[in-house]
C-alpha cells in the first residue's frame, strides 16, 4: 500500500466536505443531501431531548469514541 505524504494528502483532499457535497462550504445546508451541513455536533440542534437521551443510552460509548459526545 502506498502511504506517501502525497497519497495521504490526495485522500484527505478528496474527502473534504466541499468535495463530498458538490462544492458547498461547511455550514451551507442542503437537507436533501447525505452531507447535509458539515457542522460537527449540529445533530444536537435537531433532536428532541427524549431522542437524544435514547441515543446516548444505547450508543453512548460508540458516540464518544467517534467524537459525537464529549464524555
């Protein structure tokens, strides 16, 4: 596997929000896109308290591991 700095940079650039969303900048929302807004943590603004609590209870450890929760 080729893991030179150039290849790594190419992979990073190919997977930016702008590339994946068709040219939008982070924060520019498209509710129909899988790449909706590109703002980390914005999910918290779209779930009611009961749904957020259920997700934290059931998925808390994995959400923490992937940076969705701070604790």
